[in-house]
C-alpha cells in the first residue's frame, strides 16, 4: 500500500481562488503551450509564478481536442517569499 509522508514542517500559506473561462482563441493558445499560457495570463495579476500544475482531466481534453472552455478553478498558493504556485482544476 502506498504511504504519504509530510516533507518538513507545515508553513503558513496564502491561497487565492480564481474562476477561469476560456474563449476559443484562449483554448488554441493553451493547447499550444499550457504552462506558458497560464504564466502569461496570471503573472500580470499575481507576479512571478514558480510552478504550474494542470488537472490531468484538462490535459487529456487538450490532447484529444475536446473543448475546454470551463469554468475551471485556479488556485494560487503562496508559501514563503518567492514560492508561488498555480494549480488549475476541473471542478467536475
């Protein structure tokens, strides 16, 4: 059976939640470069993004050409100076 271990001490985190809807043009840009798309979209709003995680269901839809308009949920997590991560999920 798999085991999960906490790495180090738990630190305070700040989380912002956004809702995301994508136009057809946005979907085409996201298909071409998913990580870059979210960096370009979010960095003007939240500053430097150190990491982007995208729900595997969204990535599967991207790969198969299924429309991915949304809405999707975007979590921006900040834990310490310069530790900014974005997670994009499918709320379904």
